[in-house]
């Protein structure tokens, strides 16, 4: 029983970490079609990545 619980917990941990830590996002300007990529690794200061995504989205980009 403990083995099944451990495997289930490990599976949930792996699934969560894979979706929560998206390393890069591609943002596309809806008017011009210009694309830019924003990555976490290029921004060592906490919060910069999220701020860049927010700024691009506020400027008319769609990020995914």
C-alpha cells in the first residue's frame, strides 16, 4: 500500500514540476505578427520573467 502511495506522490510531483516551470514562452504581436521569446534562464532576478510577460501582454502581444 505504501509503495502505491509513494509512486502516486512521485507521479504528481513530476507532473506538477513539468507544468509549473515553463522555461520559455513565445509572444506574438497580434498586429505585426512579430514573435519574441522570453526565457527564465536569461533573467536571474526573481520576478523579472513574469514582469516581462506582463509588459508584452499589456503591449498587445499574446504569450503562450
